[in-house]
C-alpha cells in the first residue's frame, strides 16, 4: 500500500513538472525513475486511480503532515523535497529575526533543506519553505516567523 | 527529530549533535574550569548550571563544577566563547570556533619575549596556574673565575682540613686505611678546577701551608673573563590550556618581558564588615588575587581579606562562592573580536554588570 501511494505522489509530481515545462527525460532524472515508467505514469498506466486519489488528498493535508507523511513513505529526503515543493500549492514567506543565535537546530530539523547559517544567523529560502513550521518549534529564541503568502488564487 | 547525545568521562563531558550537513560538539574539561559561572550566565537556554563550587573546590568532591543538560542545550557555542579559562570548547565539524572569524572570541593572551627574558624564573614561581616553564642553561662556573691553585703533596699531611672547609667541594682526598705496607691515610689529593672558585679558604686553613693559591678575579677579572661566558641561555613556555591571563608574570617580571591581555576590566569590592573569613574566595580564586593578610605589628587588626586587583580577571568566581555576599565583582569592559550577529554581540555585552 505505501508503495502505491508513493507512485501516486510521483505521478502528481510528474504531471506538475511536465506542466512546468520539463520534458519526460528531465522528469525521469529528477524523480530517479525510468523514462518509460514516467511515460506509463503520464499515460495513466501501471497506476490505480485510487492511489492517485489518496496521493491528492495527502497533498492537501496541512504542510507539516504532507511533508512528514511523504518523508515517512519515501525515506528519501531529496525526493521528498521535490515532491513537496512541486505539489504544494501554498507559498510561504520566512523571516529570521536578529535574536537568532545561530544554533542551527532549525537547519538540522528542516526536511526541505531550506535553511543555511551565515554569520551566526539562519537564512530561510522562502522558495523551498513548505510551511511545516518545524523550524519555529525547535528555535530556542523564537526568532523564526513564517507567513502564508496570499497570491489571490 | 534531531537529538543531542552526551558522553561523560569522569568529571569531563561532551554534548554532540550530528546532521548530514554538520556536526556540533561541546566539550567541557573540569580540570581547567575555574567555577566562575559565566557559562551559566551566557547560556541562552538555561542548559548550564553551576554546581556548589564552594563545596566542590574545598572538599575536592568528585563532581563536575558545572552540569550541562543535553536536552536543553541547543549547541550554539556561546558558553565556550564566554569561558575565560577555555574549559568549554565548541567545535563545528571538528574545527574549533575559536578559529572562525564569524564567531566572536574573548581577546586574551599571555606572552613572554625570549629576547628580553633573563630567565630569572620569577614568573614560573609566581604563576598561580603553574602554566609557565622556564628552561635555562647556566654558564660554567670555572669560566667566571680565574686564578691558580696548587697543593704541595710533599708538605701535605693529609689532615683533610681543606677538603672539609672547601665551600665548593672542589678538593678531593683519596682516603684509605693505613697499613704496615703503606702507613698513610691518603693516597692522593687534588683540586677539581671546574669547581674551584679561588676563595682561598683552603690556603688560609691549611695547618702546614701546603697550598699555594691566588685569585685573579678581582685584579685581572675584567681582562681574563669573557663576557659571553657568563651569558645565561634559555627559553620560556606558557601552557595556553592552563594560563588564565591573570598578569602575575607581567607584574613580577623585573625586565618587562611578559605581556598579558586580559579579557575583562572591572572592579572587585569586598565588604570587610560582612566577611566572615571563611576563605572560600581565597581557595577558588584562579589568579591568587585574594589572601589573608598578617598584621604588620602585634596587636594590630588587619583587614579580613586582602586583594590585589592587578592580578584579577574579573571572572566573578569569588563573588559566586561567597556565602555571605560580601564580594561584588563588576565587569565594566569585555574585550572581544567583532561579530556581525546582533544576538551574539548582545550576549557578549551582557557580561558587563
């Protein structure tokens, strides 16, 4: 069953990537799959519509559940990052206040690898931030502020 | 979830956290810790607690001076930067943050200039942390004196008076038991010229005037003796791990060969009325700033605890250990390298009282 959900998630990601302008070869490389499998996926073969439905529901979970469930299913941080970034419909804006002490707990916690330390301060790449807020939970100085962007859709 | 691990070895400890990107490690060496509690003060998450240092220092109890709660510690490294003794060391991927420019560090150092040093060893003796080693090689004694000495063995009666009197142990008599074959008490007598300083005591004490000796050091010394033969050579070494930058070496050096930079400036005040002369402060002070004075004259009452602030680094350990709050340590200045991080700057500034 988990395998089927993973296939569903990959299908949704592949569809999104194609929509974003990637070709099948590139999608296969990004998702580390055979090109033929990508082709089958996109043509609706080897895949039950049930798993796609379940995967779709998962992408609509709150960001933290979407991220942690995906990571639990794949156990692969790189693919998790891509699937979550591609399938997440929400955008977030992250700021770090000067009270940050540069302990790096947020960076170690962030499954999206969106956080780097520079000059003893965390910097969050809003492009990759999935809004799971786990960084803010571990921050000892409560320095991270993340807000959802209202993009009018 | 990222979690810290903690290793404890006797009174030392090490807290670690690893992620695929980075390894963070905080290690504590109890032997170096002076018990000042700056780490407790600077920790942003209250993970460090100073132990009952008075009891620990005075009883030699087998417990560490501080405790680190690995569940609270976020491995930021601030405690290691504030520690004036370097008992806490923080490493990122096995490299000490002391070597990283983005982290501030206390400006402190102690150096002895070997070109100026005359190797008198005053600093070695005075250093309260036994951090200084002075190695020196002294000149040959024989090259610093000049003279002549000769024992007339025919006149000598082998009484041994000269051997006994010689302050430099330079006269050796080969004693033996007399036999009918050889009815003498000594087979030979000679002067070790490497040891003889031509003081002429042997000549003056010889009961039979068998010794001819003359000292030329006074009359011809300036001509006969080479100045280079009297040079003392050596080298100095300061163990950075033990050195606390207290300034004893600088203050005691007769030739100003030692240079010390202290991390803090401040004021140390002792309320002599409150003081109960328990001596905890004297025992804990890593810099030998405090001592109990003796009265100059009998009947005079001296102050209870004497301080010499020339040696103080304002670490505050004495104030923390005093059970009756008779000691107040104020830090007015903290010397540290610049950092771009506002939170770190604020923390360093917060060490001022």
